[in-house]
C-alpha cells in the first residue's frame, strides 16, 4: 500500500497542477479505488469523465468503482460503454460482473472465447462442469498457484485424493497463503482429518 499512497500523492499533485489533464484525474481515481476510498475515487473519476467523457480507461475505471459499490446496473452500463470505445479490460470485467451477480451461465457465455483462462475454469466449476473446469485449467499457459489450487478444488469434488494432494502441494509451494486457505476451505472438508492432507498443509 505504501507505493500506492505515494502514487496517490503524485497524481493528486498532477490534478492540482495540470487540472485539465484527464489522465491525472483518472489515475488518481484508480489509485483511490485500489486503496478502498470509494468517495475520493468517485470525485476524481467524475472530473476525468467531464474532461474526457468517451475515454475507455475512464469508463472502465468507473465501471470497477460501481462494481465495488455493488451498483451492478451502472457497472454494466460503464463496462459496455468502455468496451464499445475499445477497452479490452472492460470486456474482461463484464463476465466478472456476471459472476458477482450470480449469473454464471451468462459469464460462461462471455468467457467462451477465452478457451484457456482461469476465469472460464472458475465459472465452469460454479456451473458444476467439473471435468471441463479441469480441462480448461490444464491448458492455461500460466500454471500458477491459483490454477493449481482451483484444480485441487475440482479434484476434491471428484473425490480424487492423489490429484487433490498433488495440486495442493504445487499451489502451496508457490504461494504459502494457500496453506491457511486450504485448512479452512470446506471444499476439502473430506480431507481435514487425513494425515497426507495435513502433511501438505
């Protein structure tokens, strides 16, 4: 957070000294949002939109702010508008909006073109398509801790202990935080008393 607070100071200074520059207001808004100050973020992004109403970055950041505030109708409006103006980030955020709303089918449809993405695998798991989820994770280019962990969850749903442990170990080796998560994750409750599971986490 220290870096982001420093960034915010810099962007604030930019808004005061170059007040007609939309990027300064947009960046200040994005950083304030990241730091969890939604009121401040809204103030900056409102000015950025006044200066440059059709800018895809500004529209996408406003969508993220609305998503954070759980105003899903407005978030959808801003993401769709940003996507129309050419924002690829907004296209990625639309399925996330549907996941938050609990509309997993719509999210899966939107993610279909991302054949090998973590987000698609996550939605497939939520839709009960466990085998498809594993196939999607297997073809992900970046086999990182998140991918291994989600694959362990999918195998837990299939009752495949050896694959649960193998993926969990890979995940934990890469990101220690997953030890704590797995210890309380109800997806693994069948293994909580298992000696092999305990040795991994």
